[in-house]
């Protein structure tokens, strides 16, 4: 059964919106329709965190609190969730412990970014039992403050360690749980003037809709696509939102590979993949803010095919396979030949990415590096990934890929060729570095010059082998 | 003992509880009257051109559009330039990419923004000038530069034992206030307008709108409750938005809100001046500077804006904390086809200081000495070497004390030795350390701006107090501090004092909240108003109760005259019943200061703020990445009114300064189009850019001048503490050449420019 009504929990009630404008952002809805103006717009592209809200979701019989950027989330994505705004943290005219700490530690100056920080820290407060500096910094790396320099905000967050973990959300937990369950999400189909929006609940439904509405834009997270509306001021007339499909939200290890469902948010992958490829996990921590990682997905990253998508060079060296579904049977394609050109892939109309598979090997050394102007929430100048197998100082297997060096994320085949089966020495590395010039012709843009890109590409190759030979990491940033 | 003194207390920000709960109203949060329209600005997509045709038919037809305005709709002055003309509201000859051409009002912000994209504009393209050196070659200036000279620098340089001749570049900086530019205008009767503007300067907003409309100033009432970050970016850059918004409101006769999209905001508005310096310096073997010759170029963009004052402040701070006996500085205010560069925390002072700091650093590297020692031997002294190059005697110098104390408390010397050891062992990762001083002059250098007004009411019914001043609350805590000052003066509870929004119909002729002097000026004006009320009360009490003296002590809610005691509440009630005024305006003008702009001499500043910072960094010589390991700051804020607020200013200023010199990079395409106009392309410091260890200490001092509570402002000076980061990075780079080669490092020290500088050293060193 499909429904044209979006239902969500707000203030212990189920709210319904009939045929909402699928291009309206949650931020706009909250500020102009709910008339709650505590949530601010700072940039309308998910880059400053002023618009941070928390969406609470059912997770088994528990509630998961997710900070997201409401400026780039479309209204129908509220379906089945609890909406929590900065105003809602105040209970019986008393500030929430997170809010009180921010006041007591002088953590607001101009105050415009403050609601966003409060919400990021609120999600941290609810999802963790203790708040170490690392968790705190991770939680607010997507919130920009131009006044304080962050120290008082960190101190405020640290002080929560001695605060009670029981707040009015804990008190109302059972009510919230029952309301969330009551919504019993359905397949959503919205028609608003000339705009359409579909949020199927199952793969089966997705297959149906994708055939019928083959000109629709697929979104899996949508943190990139939404900028067409908020920045280019264009309409997205037909959208298929994949993230309601629970069947596609999974992580598993089987038969020598790990499989990642298309709608699995990166934040889940980050912890899961750590034991297999620690560098992969580190790169994910710098992929974007928590607000972004809470919603964006690997499938979305692959589908967007951005030359600077940070997971892509990593997946390329790991021999990742893409599982495609559509009208016919599922197909398995190697990621290596998946990207055709700038933001172009082999995915045809009526097809979708169902999952990806990363083969596991015990002998390999996997390394990944991200170079950007800023540590947090920045787009790579160059992202590099190396998957190497060395036996008796002979390079037995080698896969190298870079992002930011070409119009697509690309393997360095010429460089790999010279390294394969050769003896690991300074001379070999020197030669391999030179061959990168044959593999890539980088460009100059806002983030870096072509010369710098080429030099760090070479230096990262060198760094990778220095680390392998010295058996230690030489890094400044995680 | 004064139990309930509210001064020198670390009180939370007066809006703290509202900030954290979302109930602090910014302009976009004000309840809109029905029928409110929303504006958007159409701007030039060419850098320099003549508009041969502006076809707006499709804009008019666009969904939701109610009205469109162009320069033809402006009855009065089509310019928002604060001192000089040059910043047209709508132009027909755009001089930078992003210059406004027209605006629309529509039924929603989204529809207005969609509509402006539908204009069909025909441009006749002209060649733009983007590079400041090219502007110099072509002699394109927004204002005439000046030449200041003391002694005989050229001769001194020639005769000096050692000489360095080099160039240095300093980048621009985007303000990136979190609340973007916004105005909201509600038309009133008599063609009056109520203007809500996110501005640091309501009075000038009022004047500019009145001139634009050809109306009187008393028709325009500008109100500002709070600004979501300014940093200089809303000192003049807010004017064009308030003006366009008022114009749209006048034309539609409706309330209009104009909220800028972040990208458009950054594209349209001016930023910090980037500087280029050519210098020659002569010094002896000890490292004492004997003569300096500097040519200073700055990017002013298309118009003068505040460039005159900013470049003057650069000249006034070219000495930082150093006595330079013989100097010659020539400056050039270059006109480029980029948005008009404007005020930004430091206001040119920081650029001047970076130039001399870089010179000193190079002197130390040339002589293979510790730069801390070279800095010390060049410092201004107390009884000699205490006259600046503009003839002001420095009477409050504490830089020697601060510097020595910080060297000790930060363990600078030992750490420097350890760093050298570390660098010998570590091939790829290198550490660096540096200590830099700050001396920053306080007062507007345009003397007449150093005035302020206030209005204080005491309500007899409950003794509560209402305060208005010309101060703009933009995060620096001025409302909190002024409330503390007034509570202290009246001896009443802090919670009984309310500082309300700043309005031009309450306080006229205000100066911008700028130059770090907002609380100094407005707090003093509030005290003056309080004193007048106290005088009324004293005359009344003295007469009625036949007292010998009218002196009284206001403490803990009581007022004690010699021979008669009152509670504050009972006194004001009694005074009211006896028809005594409980309301007064107040005024303040800074004493002592004067400056002759022609001779460039005088006493432009009432006092100086001092501080110093030691920074230690780690760099990766393969990638150029860097990390701030530890920062120690010792800063002088006199006897602070609110130590917590001052600490916030020090830390925040430091991080902003570090951002300016490291990751924040403003870039233009060669055709003049701005490349960095969003948080995805322009990076301000985020949480992991913070120093891993951050020790901020206060140097105990009192202000020698008669400033409230003997305090010193914080505001701008802490930004310059960030200089230490740049020189620590430079120190780490120098280690690559075993400290034998002076690194060529320009600001900002991005990962890319660090690697470039390392390449340069390796090329020489490995030869």
C-alpha cells in the first residue's frame, strides 16, 4: 500500500503532512511552517552545521539519535522518525544538561552557530555513555564556530561526563517508541504539482518504481543531489529515495568478502570496517561531518562518481565489485571499469546499485591517505590508496588508485606495472613515482594546483613504502 | 568590601540561555507581518564590463515576483560608500564579478532567488585588473598613498653591516560570520522605515538609506538587537543590503526581508586586504635594526570604502613592538576589479605587524640566532627608545615583561633545544617553534569617531534599569559588560539591569562597533548617564534632608548618604513622587587623543594592548600538512570587567588569526571570478585545527589610562597572537635545510605553500 502522507513524531505526537513539496528542505519547513526559528541556516550546503537537528530512529527496541544537516535534507525524509529541534531540549522551562553546560562554560559568543553545536552534542550525549575528547571532537567537526575557537565548547562537552544521563527524552522513551512503531512506514508516493517523490520500503517496490519512473533521480543519502535545489535553485522533479529500504541497510562478512548494502550510512561502515582496513575507517572519519556520514552511503558515493569521492580510490584498490539490480537479474560489475567519465557510470536507466562487495585477503597491506587544506570536513586535494602484497621484499601484488588526480577516480596502471614483481628499493620507488605522470594529468582548481597534486601523489607513494619498510606510520593527522 | 559588585565577574553572556535554546532572535527570526515579501539581488557575471542591455522581462514574469528595482528606482544617492563614493547600489558598469545590478521582491525567498537568474544581460566586456602589482604598474589606485619617514633609513641601510632585500605576500580573508548578511524593513506612516539590519553601524546605515531615498534621517529608524558575527564584515558591507531592502519596501509598500544566500554573500561583499611588501633592511651583527625601507601594496578592490583608514593603521603598526629609529614606508592603495576590500578584525594593523615580524624573523635566520633574542633587543623600552615613528610616546609599555615571563612559563628555550634534537632524528616530520609579540593601539584613528552616547532609565515602580547605548552586540559580550558596569555603578542587582537593542531613534550619531573600543566608549557613556541620574538624586536628597554633603555610596541595593540611608528602590520611588528625573542621556569622548593626518603625527591611541604567544607545530615534509601541537598565550587585558568574556575573545581571536595565516585562502580566477565562496571551498578553522595544548594566561596589569575599571579591551589584538603559528611553521620548514637557508614562505601557509617552500629549500640545500 502506498501513501501520500508523510508521518513523523514531533513533541509526543504523530504529525502528518499530505503531499509535501519534495524539494522543500526540513530546515525551511521547520522555520517557516512550524515557526521554530532556533534552527539556523548558515550555508544551505551542509558545510557549517548551524542547521543541525536530530532525527531519532527506531533501532530494534531502542532509539538512535542522529544529528543531520536539515538544510540539505528533503522534508519527506522525516517519514517514520522523531524530529528533535533545539527548542525541544528545554523541558518545563529548564535547560537541558547540554544547554546548561554550554552556558556555564561560556561556549556561545555571537550565538548563531550555537543551536547547531547543542544538537550535535545532544546526539553525542544520547548515543554514548562517556565523552572523551576524541568523541567530542568527532561529534562537532561538522559545526563551524567563528567566535570561540572551540575550547569552551569542548570543555562544556567534557563536563557532561559528570551529568545525569537521564533527560526528558529518556523519560518519554516508551511513548516515543510506541509512536514510532505506530507509524508503521509504508511505501511513499508523493505528487505535488509537477513534482514526484517515491520512497519504496522494499527492493521489490523499488524495482517497480524504477521501471515506471525511469527518469527519476535516485538518491541514497542525497547530500550531494540536494545542492541542485539549494544552490543551483533548480527543481528536482522526480526523486526516488532509497533510504527507507531496510533490506539494503546491512553490513556483513561472508565467503571471504564483506558486503555493504546500498543504503548503509557511512557512519556504520566506519566502525565495521575498522578491523579489516583501519585506514579505510580513518578516511571515513574525515570523509565529512557526522551530520553527513549519518545519511550518506557508499552506493551514493559510487553512483555520484565524483572524482573526489573519498571512498572511491580506496574501493578501487580493494577490487570492489558493484552489485547492480534492475529489470533483469542482478549483475556484478568490477568497480574498476564502472566509471566512464566525469560523473558518468555504467549504471543504466532503470538500474540501481544494490550493494558492493570488498574481497578480503590476509596477506595484503592496505593504506590510504587524504590530503586537504583542512583536517575536518574538507574535500581532498588528493586522496590515495594502496593495496600491496610483499613477499621477501618482492612486490607480489599492487593496486594503486588516486582521487583528485583525474576526472574520475582512477587506478595508476602504469605505475603498478613497474612495481609488480619488482624488488622493493629506493630505485624502484623513484621510477614508480615518475610513472605517475603517465597515469595522471591533474588540473589546477580551488583546492590545489596541478603541480602540487602531482607532487603529493608521488610523495604519498613514497610515504606508503617508507611506512611499509619502517613498519610504522608517519602521519600527522589520523 | 563590595559583596554584590558585578564587575570583574565571569558572568555568562547575557544571551547565553537564549543562544542555547534557540530563543535568541536574529533578524531572520523576527515574526513577520502578513504580506512580507522576500528579496534577492541580481549581480554581474562579468568582472569588468559595460551593460549594454539589461532585459528583465522574464524576471518580472517569474513566479511570485511582485516588483523589480534597478538604479532608475533610486530617488537619491545611488551609492553606499561610507566615506567616499564608489560603491554604487546598482551599477551599469560593473567593476567586479558579483556587483549588484538589480533586485526583486517576491512572495518567497526561493522564488525571488530563482527569478533573478532569469535576467538577460548583454555585456560589453572590458579587461579587468586582478593582480595588485599590475594595478601598481598601471597606477590604478583608489586613494593616494603616502610616504612616511623617520631618520635617514636609506643611508643607514647602505652603511649597515648586513642587509636583506626581499618580498612578502599576505593573503586576504573572508569574514565568514555565521549569520549571513540580512535586512528586514517594515514601512511606517509618513514614508518612514523601520530597518532591522545585521550591522555594526546603525547610524551610517540610517544616513545612507536617507540619502538613497532623498529623505530625512529622522524618517529612518535602524534597530539592531544582535549580530550573528561581524568581525568588520558588517561595518560597511551591510549597507548595500539594508539599502536595497528599504528600496524594495518603498516600492512595494510592503515589509521586505533580504537574506543573502551564503555564496552570494561572499561573492558580493568585501574581504580583508591582501598585502604585498617589498622591503630592504639594514641591521648590525647583534640584530638591531638600523634602517628599514618598505613598499606596501594592498588590494583595495574597486572603491575606497575604509581602505584609507585601514592602510593608515597598517602604517601605524608597521613597528609592532619594535623601536625603529630610521624608517621609510611608502604605501599604495591598489584598485583591482575585485569586491571592495574592507574592515576585518585587526583593520590593517595585523598586516603591518606581519611584515615587520617576517623581517625580524629573517634577520634572526640570517644571523643564525634565536628570533626571540632579536625580537627582544629591538623592543621599545620604557625610558628611551619609546617614541613611535608617528611621534607618540609609549607610556604603558609592558611588552618586555610579558615576553620574558612567557619565555619562562612556556619553557621556550628548552623546548626549542628539544625540537632541534627531534628534527635531527626525524626525517619526514619536523617541528618548529616561535614566539611573537603584540602591541596594538586602541582608539579609532579617525579621532572624531571616538565618541559614544547612552540612555539610561530607572523605573520608579520597581527600581529596574533600562540601558541603551550605541554598542552593537555581535558576540563580543558588550551588552553583558555594559550591564555589569551599570549594575556596579548603581549598586543594584545585575538582573535588574537590561541592556536593550541598539536603535538610532534612542542613541543618535553613533560610531561603528569597531576598533576594539565599543565597551570602552559606550560603557563610559552609560556611566555618564548614570552619574547624571545620581546627581539628580543627590541634589534632591541633600535639599530635602538638609545634608551637608551630596556624596553617596551605591552598594548592594542601598544608597548611603552621610546621615541618611535608603534602599535604592525606596529612594527612586521617593524621588519620583518629588518630581525628580530618573532618566538621562550620557555622552563620552575619548580624552588625550589627536592626530594630524597630513604630517602623520600625534597621539592616535589612548593606550596599547600587549600580548605574546608561543606556538609549536609539526609539519609533514612529504605533504605539507601541519598540526598545532601547543600554544601558550600571555595577554594583557588590564582589570577586566568580565574575565570569561575576555578569555573568549583571546582564544577566538587567536584561532581566527591562525586561520588567516594557515588554511584560509581566498582565491580568484585570472578573470576575476571568486573561486572560494562557500564552506566547501573556503575553510575556516574547525575543531581539529585547535592546538592540542592551549594555555591561555592573563598578564596582571591595570590600564594606566582612565578606562572603566582600569580595564583594557580585547577585541582585535588577540588575532595577532596567531602570528606565532606562521613563524613556527617557518621554523619547521627551515629545519629541512638545517636552519641554513631562509625559507620563502608567504601567507597563508597552506599545505601547498608549505610544500613549495620545502621544495625551494631542498633545491638549494641538496646542491
